[in-house]
C-alpha cells in the first residue's frame, strides 16, 4: 500500500509538471482493497486484470515499478514499448492483463482466460480477479461477464470498489438497490461486504474469498465501501464530493488506518515505518530517473508488433 502511494505521488507530481502526456489516475483511498487482492494472487499462475486505481494491487501482485514509470513516461523499454495510453500496460504471459478502459469488460476478459485454461487442463489451483468501480456495475458488459462466470462456476473474484461516485455521478443516480451486494444472489454468486478503509478487514475478507474461489467454491463477489480521496483523475479536483462524505467513515485514509492497526498490534514501529518511507521513495525516484533517461519508440526503425514478434514475421 505504501509503495504504491509513494510511486503515485511521484507520478502525480510529474503530471503536474507537464512531464506526463495523458491522464494520471491514482488509487488514494483504495490501496487496502487493491493490495489485499494483489497479495493473494501468484505471479505466473493467477490472472489479474487491474483497473485505474489498482497500482497497489499491481505492486502486491508483482509488477516492477519500472513498468509503471516507463509506460507513463513513454519509454520504448516499457511493457507497451511506449505505445498506447499510460495505464494500458500489462504482462499477459505472466498473468497481468492490460487494463481495458471500457467499464465492466475486464470481468468477461478474465473469465475467458480462465475458461481457456480449463479447456487446456491448466485451471487447477488458479484464480482470476479484477476490481471494478460502482459505475461499471451499470454496464451491459458487467452483467454479461458476471452471468458468464457464474454459469461456468469459474474460480474468480470480482471486487466492486463502491467509492460513492462514478466519476462525478453519485450512487443514488447509479443504482436503486439498497446495496450492490444484493446483486450477488441474483447472479448466483457468493457475496461479501467489507469496509474498504479497514486494512485488516480487507485482508481477511478478500483473502478468504480468494481462498474459497481457489478451492472450488465458485466465483465470489465482494463489495468494498470506500471513498476516493482525490478526484477521478489528477485533472479533477473532486469539488462535487460533499464535506460530510469527506469527513465521514469512508473518508478515512486506509494507509493511516493500516499504519495505526499495525502499530497497535506491535507489528510495526515508527522507526520501521520511517525506513520504509525512505526505501520506497528511493525506489520510486530511481524508477522515474531510469525511465526519463530512456528513448521513446522510433516508428522508422522498430518492427515491434503487439500481436506478433519480429521473429514470427515469416509465419504471418
């Protein structure tokens, strides 16, 4: 959680300094949910489709911070070779799928990968996961994806980060049910609710859901209540968020809550926390420095293709 927060502060500063082209969308306030999910998944085994506020999940899953800085800064050495948007990065061969901007689409995407693994006899012990916002639940793709994974009983965990707003549209204009968890039963999924600002609760609830999916319990739906602690993106000041929401329970910073929980249980000291901050700041700064020294893609010299490597050119 802390590593992701520090890295995203660096990215936000670069954006505001005009060093990043395109948008920057940070996960401030969602790190406990995202990191709890990523930490339960295994690189090169499971399948994870992160969205725009999932840097903590990417980090916990195993993404190198250089992949992030290289993509945001357009380095040709990044996983997307300096192409596409700065968020649409991934390493599909290792199980990290590139983000899809179309809301809700990641559910069916992960489900399709899991179904392919089943057909090839590679599904045993594997879990797929994605984390979407409350706005995505209003899309047809989300409905079709949930129905698909439920019917096929795929080992998948879908988290809805119910952050009170779909961009600037409040929940009362987004859905009419009392709580999004009510939808789980209608799809035939097992549902779980969690306070997304409580780090230890997130770790427990999400960890148990992933373990249940992995052991044959079928797809799991988790609704995490929280609040974005920044705008939709760094271009948005979030002025539409009411003061009472910001000062309420879900306006808590999950990083602060988590730090206090660890200190109270004797699992962390202020000195250790300070050392972490120094270490993660140095790591993020080095990742930025490396990416800034590297060249962008050269369309006149490169033969790289998103769908085939140059070595396969003769087979196309």
